[in-house]
């Protein structure tokens, strides 16, 4: 009889441990599963970008929170930005896409620094 009582105790401890692990979350009450889902969602969007011939994921940062995907970075054209939004919207689990992409107007030279010493003004 003591053996079955001991086994029951072990099963109850394992069940309790599983329940506690299932409720784990950070200080902001965000569950571990939700954080993994957001990370997985962002990775799925990035994969869609890299698989697309027009977008190819160049300089596009993807963040996801609770199914809302935010796109940041620089793209070469408005068409590329629109395609990135379209691809993100097609990923299963995406509820909303926030487009913060900037269209690059061609290659811009970096602003001259104060220590450049050239003294010439650039056009």
C-alpha cells in the first residue's frame, strides 16, 4: 500500500509542476507561450520576405506583439514597401501590419562630420 501512495505522491507533484510551468509569465503578465508565438510570427514574416524576389528581406526589421507586426527599415521603392506589407498580411496569425518603412530616394551620402576637414560644401 505504501508503494501506491508513494506513486500517487509523485504523480501529484509532477502534475503540480506542470500546472505551475503552464502559468509562467514575466513581470508584465505576458505568458511564455505568447512571447514564443510573437517570435515565431516575426520569423515567419522574415522568411516570407527572404523567399520573395521583390523584397528579399533587405534592411527590414520585423517586430511582433500579440499578432500585430511592425515593419521598420529602408526599402528601395514604394512597390517594395507595399509588397512587404502584403507578404506580412498573408502570414497566418498576423492580425495587423504597421508599416514604418521608409523609401530610399537613391543612394544618399552620409552627412559630413565635423572632423572631415574638407571645408567644401557638398551640393
